[in-house]
């Protein structure tokens, strides 16, 4: 059976290939390659790609496409995306967001920087520049996670008809979900800068 025929098989094969690469290239440069910190960062990045990739898909592709489909009188309409694509994408989106936050928190705990990061490094003198840099990203990510679970997902359930709502409630839900999603798109840009900058020299 070809593992590429299913998404689960593809993902499992990707992890197997990654482990093979680590084993095959193991040397002095790979001493920390399978440490808890390295694995946590790896999972954090994978989760983050899933989350932010879908965030960008919604904002750059799906929302404009649905708008065009709704105004196209002779077209197929937006029902197919709303019924089959959006619920599945939102599932990967919200769980990807949670996995990203949890793996990020696990990394900060492992580095003994969780409290320092959320205090933006201001609990030491001089200010902990690493904690300040990654803390900005951690706070932005936390706000974005809140938006996903408290604003976007509950309102999208109304928009998609997964929970009962009046026409007025659906219209309000569309606006709240859109603004929360756009806010997350805006915050994702400095968040990524902060996360990468912590290891590659933004404030550092």
C-alpha cells in the first residue's frame, strides 16, 4: 500500500524520513539533534506552519473566493466550500493553534524562560533581552490563540450553520470572525519576527 495515498500515511512517512535523516547524518553537528529541546522546537515549527499557513489560506484565498462565488450568479456558489472545506480547515486551524502554543510553552519551560518571557524580561536588571524578544512573540501568540478559540471558532460555527443562529446573528458573527482573523494575520508578522529574532538577533 502506497503511504502517499492517505494524509496519515504521508505524515507518518515524513516523520520516519526525518528520523532516518538524523540517524544517517549523525555526527558532531547532530549531537543535540534529538534532544528534548530540539524535538520541541521541531514540533513547534510544524504546528506553527499548520496554524499560520491555514490563517493565510483563509485570509488570502478562501474569504476572497467565497465573496466572488457569492456574487457569481451563474457559478457554483460558495456552498461546497462552506460545507466540505471550511469545517475541516477550521479543525486543523484551531488544533494547530493550540499545538503551537503548547509546544512553545513547553520550550520556554524547558529553557526556564516561561515566566521571564511573559514578563518581557523586565524581572531582571539589566532586562533579559532574550526573554523580551521571545516574550513579545509569546504574548502575540497567546492573544492569537485566544482569538482562534474565543472569537473565530464560535462565530464560524454560526456562519457555517453548525449551531443555530438568526440572520442577524450570522451577520454579526461573520464580522467578528473576519476582524479577529485579520487581527491574527496582522499580529502573525511581528510574532514570527520575534520568534525568529530570539535566536537570530533582533533585540539580541
